[in-house]
C-alpha cells in the first residue's frame, strides 16, 4: 500500500512560465512510502488530448538521503522545486535538477519556510503538508500551522521563507489545505477541512484574500481530499460521498456554485486531480490507495480512459 501521491508537471520547453501541459509532455507521478523515502513511481503521457498510462519498467529512483524523512512531498507545478515536511514539524523547500529530478544539494533541506506545522501525530486532525499555490501575484506556499492558541490554521508563505501570514482564524481550526494553481487568476483559492475528527469534518474552501469559509458539500474525512483543476481557480474535483458503498468523483464550479457527480465506478476514491487539456476536462483519482484511474469528460458519467498501476 502506498502513501498519499503527489503529481508534478514538466515545464514548457520554451520557457518557465506556468502552462497547460501539451502533446508529448510528461506528467511525473511520485509519492512516498512509510514517510521516509521519496519514490519515483510512474508517468502519464499526454497525447492528442488522451491520457495514456504507462508504468516505468525501471526500479523507482529515490530522491534525497535515507536519514531524512520527506513527509508529504509536493512538486512546484511551474518550476524545479519541492516542498515537504520533516519529522520535527518543519516545512522545507528544496531545489531539484530539472534533468535528473534529484536534489541539487544532498538533502533538499535548502530553505526552512515554517516551523510548528501540523503533523500526522495529532489524532484530532487529518494531515496534509504544504501545497504550492500560483496566481497572477506569483508562486506561494499554503500550509497548516498552529496559531498562538495551539489551533491549526491556514497560513501563506513565500518559497524563500518570507512573508509568513495567517489566513484563517477559526476557533475549530482549519487544516489539510490544497491551493489552486492558475497563473492568470487574480488570487489563490484553498480547499480545506474545518473542525476536529470528532465533528462531521465539513469540507470548505476560501479565498486567500479574506479567509471566509464556504461549504463544500459531500467532502468528508472519510472521502479524502480534493484539488483544483490545474491552471484554474474555478473548478475543483474531489471525492464525494453522500450515500452508498463507494465514494465517487464530483466537480464543483465555484462561480456557479454547482456540484456534479461525474463517476459511478466501484472503489474508494481517496484523492483527486484535475487537468484541462485542449478545452477538455480530465480527472485522476487514487482508487483504494492503489491504482490511479483517469477519466475524461464528454459524457455523463465521465469515461474511464486509463489505469496506472505504480510499481511495487
């Protein structure tokens, strides 16, 4: 069984600006096992608006050093950096070699961006590490950090560690935030959870500018985390469980405030990613903490077009 997966995207060959992946570019899938080693697990190749799954034949290549815990790594969508947490509740940014994917320094412990961040040892809250957020204002990090009262809240910080700012001030706490990545959008939006494990764990979203919590129906602790469609701040895809044996994927239009369930397949969908390719929406989900299923819009429910099985 693998831990939470992270997906990183290649850069445009003609520049370093954020962009929509195009024909022939690779989406690198990576993750970690036992919260110790960062593992390269597989790749998804885009071709003619089709997502084709391909498993790497080679053994996964470890990144970093074995004596450092790389907890919940996330790749910068428009660059060559990685953010992760260590075993001491600290968040770090590391530089990666764009040719090899390896750390430029031995450990990737390059920039300390925050301390006293939420870890997976507190049973009251579901853990999710720092996330990259991109808007017209630039690239920033969004993470869960304790406030002066010991309550987890959403925070913002620059990748160089400057400008650490508290975004939410909820008495019940805000945690497990995931940020949008849209370079042309005026701001970043964040999906998160509010309350504790003893509550119903409502899903919420908010704008970085005001921190006002908005409901996200159907998103619970049991159904896992959602994410914004890459390069948008309007659409989010997330596991939705209202009734029945299995959670399904749903898409939220934040402008119209509409929610549509887009799959009807078996298996628990514990994570979700979204891509907009040539005007066509695609979704990927981790089913039963194992295989990655890929769906394409155009019909209702969406069509499953590929399955990726990470190497053991």
